[in-house]
């Protein structure tokens, strides 16, 4: 009705393909392995109740008032202590931190302060669909770097950066989820992290390190964050409590050079003024009161069992010619179908078989991969994982 009145920017906006697909999965008899949702079993309901009661008695007036755009000072100080003690970040102060309303806002603010139309952004292939949504208003060009079981192929990144330099193209950003990547579930090795940072320094490129799954490790040894290795403040680190406390609380944070934080603050002021102080105080006590350390092992136990059940079911039911990643943590795994099989056609057949997934093409900026898909193991029940994989396997066999 109002098409002629919409701005050029609004006309450029497109719905997330995943959001559209998820509408199809709402029927009660469909088993959804599609959504990127934490398990409600992992929500620390009783802990949150206790924290709210305690903090309201202590900080009630401040919790219910407007807050500063940067975030509650005591919460930012708590984050400084957390990041320096747990992740060994160096030279981090309160002014290096901006509290955001979810990590998605951190991505949006990054795009707003850095990307002009036509700028080049480097992403993993596949990449997080949310970054494509956050960046779409600013219409960048994407360079996609393939991955294997050790994450982004940084040797390919190096080769492509050389080519871009010869073409007089200077990328603006490198975006990565190095730990338990969404959608692939793989983790960037320590050597590759070092190499990536060296390349960023050599070619003078900012790095966005998105780390929503950092704490969800079930096996293997932790790998140092890229931000921990950062010597010249070119890494923007996005952390969140969505996977360790509650996604509905929308509490996250950006860690970056003070100049970047100051510019992001100005951008955030026009978006939501501030992230709710009420929930910042809750997250503060979740860290300071020891609840974080107490609850994380419970989340890991739930998710590890579900991951193991899904991996076992894949081995039991999937036909030859189909492969998948075996993540050490996180929430997802990535399935590669035989060459020539179209995941979109498989999706239509799978829906008839009463099971859903996300087609892999949604995770590529130019939708140039047809035979891949993402599965989530954290939200469905163990019974639904087993039955859902069986139904999906039957759909694949019917499509082959």
C-alpha cells in the first residue's frame, strides 16, 4: 500500500529466509531440527528468581530507571573482571565495553559505523545468516572464504587478499565465528587464528569475532580467542549471555578500541537509547555471585547428551554419500548431501515426512551452494532428535 513512500533503504530490506522457513515448521506434528534455539531445560529459572529478588532489594530504583547508553558502570566493570580473569584479555577497561541489546545489535552497530555501500566484507562460507541480515541495509560486497574441519581456510584468505590488493580493493571487515561456528559447528584452530590476525595486521583490516558459543564446549581443549591475541586493537569482540543465561533477556556486549566504542555509542543512541538496566544488574550478579560458574556445567551436560544422540542417529540412519561435521560444542552441525541433490527440494519432501531443517543456501550471501543443510541439536527433545533424523534419512533416500 505504501510502497512509493518507503525509503530506498527500506525497499532493499528482505526477510530472513530462516524466519520464513520456520513458519512452515509451526505445525505441532512436525519435528523441527531447524531453529537456533537454546533448550528451555537450560534456563536457570530459579537462579534468576533469586537474583531478581536480591538485586531489587539492593538496586531497585537504579534497575527501573533509564541507564546510560554505554551500559551500567558496575556491570561493565564486572565484565572487565570476567574477561581478564577467564579469557586473559589484556588492557581491557570499562571504556572498551559497550553493553548491547543482543549480539545482533553489535553486528548492526558495526555495520552502521563501518560499512558504506559497495565496501568489501570477508565472511566464512557458510556464514551466520544474522550477519547478512544486519549488513544488508548497507549493501556490501562479500568475499567468501571456504571452511574445513579446522574452520576458515586462512591460506585461501591470504591468497584472496593478495588478489584484492592487486585489484586495488581494501576489505573493510573480516567477520568470523571462530568457535563452534554457526552454521557449520567447526572451530578455527589456534594456528589459523594467529595467521588470520597476522593477515589482518598486514592488510590493515578490522576483525569482528562473534563468540556466542564460547562457553558451550563438550570436548577438546579450549582455543584462545582472537581478541586475546590482539595487539593493536583491531579485533571487535562480541559476547553474549543468550546461550549461558537466557536469549529472551537480550544482554550482550561489544569489546573494542575506545574510539570504536565511542562511535558505536553514538549509533546506539538513535536505536534504543540504552539496554535495559534491569537485566544488566541481573547479568552482573549472575557473574559476581558465582551462578555462571555453577550453571554452565549443567548446560553442557544437557547439550552434550543431545549432540551425542544426534551423531549416533546420523550414523545409524543416514545413507552413504552424506557427510556431516562433528562439533566439539555449540548448537549446530552441518550436513553435506551428494553432489547434485538440491536441499530446497529435499526440504519440501522432508516437510511431507514431518521433519524440518534449514537449507544451506540461506547461509551464503549469494545462495551459491545447493546441497547443504543445518541441523540444531539443542532445542528438540532426545526422542524428537532420534525420530527426526530417522524421518530426514527417509526423505534423503527418497530424493536420491
